[in-house]
C-alpha cells in the first residue's frame, strides 16, 4: 500500500504485509525494474510482528525497572502487568479449542486430544489447521493440528480431535487424570484377569467383542493383530513377496509336481568372481612400490 510519494525527491513510502523470510530490499529493486526507473531501499521499519504492533504494548527498559520497583517496594503489580504481557497475547490469531482439566496434563506429556477431553471449540475449524489448545482459565496448553473440522466435532462421539505440534505448558501443573475412564478401567481389569497380556494386547483369552470394538490409536498393529509395515505391507504379503524372490510360487499359483522337477533341465551355476588372495595382493603392492622407487 502506497503511503506517500514525492516526485521531486524521487522518494516513495509504502507499507507491506508479508511472511517471515521476505526480502524487502530485493522487493524495492524489483519495483524499480517494473516501473522502469530503477530503485533501492533507503529505510526499513518494522511496524508489526505477529499479533504485536507499535501502537500497543511498546515499553522501554526503564518502564520495566519502574514496574519492578513498584512491585518490590509497594507490592503493586498493576504496572508490572501492563508492561509484561502473558504468552497468550501472541496466540490470539489462532482458533481455540478448550480442553477439560482432566485432560490437560496428558496433553503436556504429548498425548493426542480425544473427543472425551473436548469441552468447547471455536467455529470455522478446518482439518489440518493449526489451532491452540487452552484450559478453562484461558491458559495456553499447546499448539496442535486439527484432525476434525467443526462440523465433525459437533457430530462425532469418538476419535482424535487434534495432535500436539508444540507443547507450551509445563508438565504436572494439573493433576494426572488419565487411565480413569471406563475403557481404561476395563482394560486394567482384563489385564489383571489374564484376558490381555501385560502390555494390553489381545491374547487367546481376549473376548471377540473387545477385539472388534476396541481401537488403540497409538498401536501400529491392525485390528486383527497383523503388523502393518509401510514398506512391505502385512506379514502374509511380505511372506509372499519373500517366497517370490526365492522362486517359490505365490498366491494363486500351483506347486510343481515331482515329475516336473525331475524332468526340468539343470540350471548352470552363476560364476562368481574370486577375490585375490591377501598374500598375492600384498606382494603385488610391494612390487609396485619398488618399481616406483627405482624409476
């Protein structure tokens, strides 16, 4: 946005809103090239950074010293609160998700925010949008990536709401409340009775209803206990691929009969290059050094 232009001095003042990493000096040169008159930057002034601008919250170090003196001598913290802003003032541009107090400490340990820990949410949240997770008191817990939109949050009763991107709050400021829900309590009882192993995984005594209904969002295994490998797929597929490499028939192919194996032509072995013996290699190296020294 052009703020001022002086034709006699050949000077222009303009305002730019840009992202981090933008080169304003190069922008001035490019503007001069586009106008055909040439140009360069003479002065640069930062008037805003994120949610902070020069119109509000600008203080000097003397103001901070005066505020500290009032706090130490007169126990008046009002001036100190006016010059030192809380962290949450920098996060006012993010859409907010309010978390229950029982789920705050789990999030500070890196847990995902699930539907049971959700209390309130802001309108207009989109999937994969960066949001801020806050407590009921307005304290910032963490920055997260939304896994559900506002429409999905209003209609779902289970699932992941957001994944933590950057944790802000310190741990153990709120009491630990994970592992006390109905599903976690049932899981503990099944582990004690032997229906689950000591790691909470299904075994032979696990009821079929639990295998069908329970879903662990942090477990890399599939619903039937099959290991999901992003490179080789499931274990049966990996075994089939390994058998194909070794010349074994894969799925849908018939096994060769004994007569076919006996009548098949013999395959010549692939010759392999033999490495020179260490003694011969050492002797050849010594001979080369000797010829080089004599020549």
